[in-house]
């Protein structure tokens, strides 16, 4: 079961590659071809901007729709391991639903979303 979850998460990361570069302005522009969940909110398929706001001791990401009104702030922590070779979003896929779990700016430079409790 754990193996399946890990494979689903990495498949999501490889499935969606960001357009543009992450470091140029700390903003990723991405096209997500499926609906997904961020925290407790659902986002439809579409184009999104992901921006990083650094605070003392933690990092906050703002995910907002470029063509839809959806937006959410999420707390993150430094991701462990290596990510894909390009900027990418990472998703966990369970029961026909995608949940955003991380953002990778470059290999070794990623953020894991801290889940809501």
C-alpha cells in the first residue's frame, strides 16, 4: 500500500511540469489538467500561479487561479530527497482525487505542504 502511495505521488509530480523557471521571480506558472485539492478547498483544472512568501521559521505558498477565483495560502516545510529535474507540482492521487502535496523549484529544492488537521 505504501509503495502505491509513493508511486502515485511521484507520478503526479512527473505528470505536471511547470512552464517557466522558479527562481526568476519566485513565481511558478502551471497548467493543471485535472481538478485538485489544496488543504480543504477544491480547485478546478486550469492555469495557476504559485508564489512563495517567506516568514520567520516557515514558508507560505500562495496558490491562485489565473482564470478562476480560487486561491489558498498553505504552510510548507523543506522537502526531503530529490525532486524532478524541472519545476513541478507534486500530487497524491487517491480514490479519483488529486491532493497537492508539494512544490519543486529544482532538484533538491522542494517544499512539502503541511496538511490541515
